[in-house]
C-alpha cells in the first residue's frame, strides 16, 4: 500500500488505493488487470459509482497513473524493438566483416604468389628452382660416395 493509503481513515478510499497499487503493479486479485476505472472498482470490491461520483479525485489520480504507466510501457516496447533492430544490424555487419576478412586473406595469398612468380621470372627469387637443387644434391651425393 502507498503511504497515502495508510493515512486514509475512510475504508472505501483505503480499498481503492490498495486496488490501484495492485493494478498498477500488475498483480490484480479480483479483476482482469486492465487499467480502467471499471476494473479498479472490481479490484477494490466496490461499486463503480464510488469512483465516478464520490471519489473522483482517486479516479483522476488512477487515470493519470495508468496513462503514465502506459507511456512507460510503450517507451520500453519501442526501446526493445530498437534493440532488436540494432542486434540484427550488428549480426549482418559481423557476417560482412567475416566475408571481408576471408577476401583479404585470399588477396594476400594471391599477391604473395604473384610476387614470387615475378621474382622467379626476373631471376631475383630467394627460392631456388627444384631442378637446380636436385642437380646440386645429386652432385654432392656422388662426391660423398667417392670418398674413402
């Protein structure tokens, strides 16, 4: 209960304030939980006329708080949808980034291969052709066999 409900002496007002707190908290005991004046009366266990004729200040306070709660709920829903959109955009960007990284690795390998082929064609390659290595290896191996 709110502090104003504790200070109330009228039992009907106490019921209305307690019902208001339950409805706004989303924990109805007797009603459907819809934030309307008729459901507030059902939740409080009183006739609707108490709110529309006798305790209009409580009716207006409830309507204002219900409107505020609805605005807060709408803002929260809007934030959730924005969050979902941003998460989807992030996933799409992460996938695109992975594709770009694969392309970069592929291009780096191609560039490296082209540089090696160019260097081999120019004769400045740091790599020795396999045929020349085999011939050198055969000569060295033959020379080892001739030693005593």
